[in-house]
C-alpha cells in the first residue's frame, strides 16, 4: 500500500468536502488515515498459511471444538464504513487440531479486507475446513454495520447474523443444533 498516495487522495477528499487540509486539526489527518487504512486492511498482505504458521497438531479426537465471542472488525465494501461484532467457530476434527489462537487470526486475516459479512463468514469456514481437514465446521458472525446505523435507514440496534456450515455441520441436524446451543449459552 502506497501510504503517500493514499494520504494525497485523502487530502484531495478533504478539499472536495469543503475543508481546509492545512488547518491545525487536519494537517496530519491524511497521513493518519493512510496509516489507519494500512492497519485495518492488512489482511490483503496476509495468507492463511502465514497466519496458521504450522500450528496444526495431530490429535486423535472427534470432539467438537468451539471458540465463541471472537471480536471481529471489518470494513463494508459498499460504503467503506466499519462493521463489527462477534464470531463463533466450531469444528469437529478427524485427527488434527488447530492452535486455538489461530482461529482468531484466521478471522482477522479475512476481516481485515473490504468485505461483506456473508462472504467473510464463508471464507473463515472454508479456510478451517481446508487446513484442518475436519469432519465439519460451523461459523456464525453477529455484527452491527455502521452503514446501516449512521446513514440510510439509521437503525441503531440492528444486528446481522450470518452462518456457514460445512461437512457434518451441514449434513447433521443434531451436530448443527449442538453447535448453535453451545454458542448461545449465557455469557
């Protein structure tokens, strides 16, 4: 990402909005915005292989592994406004498990790109299924979208929920129900 070019574009945007980019409060804003975008969109520079970094371990179990309430922050590709919420992941391994922190890192890798929540949910599920070669996986994301809260319909309390279920989570109602029950327990 060319931070100097982005800073110049932000400077031009400020002018188009009727602002003076040379006034005290805005002098460094273009640089700060460029740095913020580089951080918030760092997923473009990452691969799942790098994120997992070999943290797949042999373990003979077929228990369900669930990690819930993983914070997720992303930017909507339609209005370039943030959406944020929680991601819940469950999978049933065959003979491999993933280092638990890697689940959160996979979420961040895909979330730190221009996104729509539906695709984000699916990408996370597919990556886990592919890299762990698990029996099944379920991913649920609950998020609030600033593009819906700050503009347009201005619905402050709306929450979007998406799910992606693959393998046994898709094929078995009881497996899917167990996952949904585990992620719905009182916090």
